[in-house]
């Protein structure tokens, strides 16, 4: 009977651990490791760099009409560019020095998005002026995987900007940083809530797994000891680290 109960306990623990592991993996996919741009749904400009070191500038406006125009400049040289979703009326031009690309690409009701992909060499920065309907909308201009908004209408990013984003620890990356920050602002409520969830989990284990075990009390003490350690560990994590 003891061996059978131990087998059930170990199996339940493995299933619980596997479920937590799958949850963490799924969350990592939804974390902002890559910018999310959905044509026809995303609003405004989105800028990112791909694995081939090419810079993408894409824009969309929820299937509404809008005029997108502006320029991208650099202290290096734009050696190549591709345009995606451009119509015959849309324009794009590269100056003779190869360091400034200008575009004018209105979105009509039947268009979802446009995109420019540029390849730049020997540069230390990229400079942008991006307009929507002949004005500036910085809240709809998103740079990098964290969808950061520029501070000024004409803004620069360094060549290493996108690479530096990868060095930021996971707890400072959206959506984790926002979640942990909210939890840390009301630490007492968070600790109580986590403890209650733990008690519920322990009660389920107590009723279904260890209820008839001869070492019932020891297993119950062990479960609550683990819960206290987890709660204390989360407290240290939320109070010792900086999330924003």
C-alpha cells in the first residue's frame, strides 16, 4: 500500500512539474522575444532587425485609410532595399549618396500594410522621421521587441540597439516585467493570494494522494514547508529585483 501510494504521489508530482514546465515554455513564446506585427490589425509603424541584420520598417492602420511617409537616414550606406505591399501610386527613392531613403505610401481600404526592408553597411546609427497623415504620432511608432516609443519626431537608434535588447534579463522583458511590477506593488496581497492557491493545491493532493498513507502527517508537513519556501522565494524575487 505504501509503495502504491508513493507511486501515485511521484506520478502526480511529475505531472504537476510537467504542467509547470509547459506553462513556462508557452509563456516564453508569448514573451517579447520578437516583435509582433499583424497586417491590418497592428496600428502605426513597427521597426525591427532580422537574423540577416536587415532592418524592417512596416506599417498598418486597422484597414483604415492613412498616409504614411517619411525617411530613413544613416551615417553608413544603404546598399539594398525591398518594398512589400507597395502599389503603383506609392513612391520610394534612395539618394545618390545611398544614405537616405524617402517614401510615401498611403494605405487604402483594400490594403493591409506596407513594409520596407533595408540592408545597411558600415553604419553606427539609423535616423528616422516617420509621419502618419502628415503629422507625428509617437505612440504609434514602435521600435524593437519591447515596442518602445521614440521621444522625438526625428529619432536615432544605434547599430547595437537591437542586440542590446537580447541582453536584458527575462524579468525585465514584457509581458513579464509588467506582470512582476504589478505583483510587487501590492506585495502583501500577492503573498496571501499565492499562499491560498498553494493551500488549495495541497488540499487536492491531500485528498487524492496522501489521505490513506501511513506517513500522512509527514507528507502534509513537507507540502506546507515547500509552500512556505516557495512563497518566501517569490517574496524575495519581487522585492529584490527591478522590473521597469
